[in-house]
C-alpha cells in the first residue's frame, strides 16, 4: 500500500498567495540559498518603502543572489537607487557553514561569481547593483555614502558579525534600517549574541522585530 506524502505548498505558491505585488520577486525562489518567504517579503518591503530619493542599500554576504534579488526589486522604481553587494565569492565563511558551502559550490559547475551574475541578469536587476568582491572589512573605508538599508548575512561567527555591525551600522542614516539574518538559529550564535549584547537595549535602534530567523530594526531619527 502506498503511503501518501503530506502535500505542501511550494515557495512560489506561498509567495503568490501573499499577493500579486510579490510576483516580481518570484525569481528568488529558484536561486539557491536560505531565505524564507516572509524574510524575502520583508527585505522587499523594506527596500520598497524607503522614501529617500536615490536610496542606498548594502548587503554583506550574497551567495548566489537570493536576498539580493528581493532587495533590488524593492528598489526598482526609485530613481538613482543602488544596492552594493560585498562577497568574496569563494564560498568561505564560518566553520558551521563551510561544509554546506563547499558542497553547494561543487554542484554549480562553474565559478560562484558567475552563478550570482547569471541570477541577477535572470531577475533583470543587474543594472541596480554594484558588486564589491572581497571581505566586508576590506571595503568599509571605500563606502562613504550613508545607507538607507543594511543587510548583514556574511560570516556568522561572533567576531566577524560583531565587526560587520560595528564597521557598517554607523553608516546607516537616521530613519534607515538594519536587517540581520540567522539571528534565531539552532547553530549560529554569533548574530544572536550581537543582537542581545549590542542592539536590544540600545535606544539608537527602534522598531525592533523578528521575521523568522531575521532581526530588523530602525535607526532612531534623533
């Protein structure tokens, strides 16, 4: 006798059930990576609701562009908008992630950077994106613009994510947003410790909330 497998909605169906306005981020569902539907929608909405003309967003840790597409589509209709992506594109990272990255990189059949670029072109967002190859601390002195949105999803070890937060969060302008991935996670404790130790009780960061594994906060206006 055959045992029926439980029926589950696919990612695309879940996304479309949230509204046709999210059809523009459907390509994210086909890109390898770790981002839930609600996290994808949140990144899109954060970027979409930025009121500044020529808004600037920055993403640390891009992998193959799953979150990149969501942020870029949110910026799509804003004149002069730009998303800067920083990643070494060598599948390096914290010890907990290394095996997963190595296995998935081997399945690509080519360079990680090429897969990233192909995914951006497939989602028609390449024109919005400035790619910086390397580690985040190598680029911090070269980014002088204030940021409307900062997404931290790079090395999740405590020292690395703390350095990313301390290097880059001062560049977020008042009223701008910080999003940090994998804060609620059974393996990665670095992002959670940074939130608990440096952000939760800091009045600089308001409107704090969690969306699945992701933490979101807004920098106070004064």
